[in-house]
């Protein structure tokens, strides 16, 4: 995969999985930003799951521009995270 999907750790502690459509010295524009939400444990196995959900659930647009000062760390998403992200935003099974 091209690995254009990034994981950002924000000063709030949130981890955002996103594509970055624009990056300037003071601002960064996130395209279709998502976060991981923990699901309740499975009652039979006790295993905890995660779901990828929109970072800004009530927003009209799929883009968000934030101050670069709010980003602590940026890294490439793992192959599995990138695959899951692309499946969620496109609806296609990869």
C-alpha cells in the first residue's frame, strides 16, 4: 500500500487516523479523520473490540484544519490500520 494514511497523536491524548490533504507551517488539514472507539467486551469470550468512527461525528464536512501546535507526533499507519481505514471510508472490502 502507498501508506498515505497517517496516525496523529494530539495534545488532547486523542489518536486520529487520517489522510493529510495539506500541511503548512502552522496548520494541517485532515481528510476524513477517524478515531478508534473501544467496544464493550464480548459476553461469551470477554474479548474487547474496536470500531473506527468519525473524529467529528456531527460535522458536515469530511475535512478538519487544526493547528500544527496541537499535534505531538505523526507517523505512518500500520498496514492493517491503513487497510481498515480505507475500508471504512470507501465501503470497499480490500
